[in-house]
């Protein structure tokens, strides 16, 4: 575990100047500092979670429909 340099990093932590110039300025700064990919961070896990959730719901729905149709015709 590396501890050297921790105190210097801790002294500088949180000293980033924060300006509240509005949404457009914030978006522009994100674009300039991190690029376009910064706006899509976390998109893949979110889409994967949604895909799994919707797939499970649809499967359960279809199975219930089939079960009810089977019960109706029996």
C-alpha cells in the first residue's frame, strides 16, 4: 500500500474552484475537460440493467399469459 504523497494530495483535496455560472457553462466545461464521452458515463451499465429487467418482466408476463390461456381451455 502506497502512503507516500498522501498528505500532499490530502492538502489539495477539494481546492478546485467551483463556479456556478449556469447549466450551459457547466456543460461547456465538461465538454472541454473530458470530451463528449463524459456525457455518456454509466450508460452501458444502465442499458444492461434495463435490458435484464425488461427481459425478465416480459418473460414473466408471457408465462402468466400462457398459464391463464391453458387454464381457460382446460
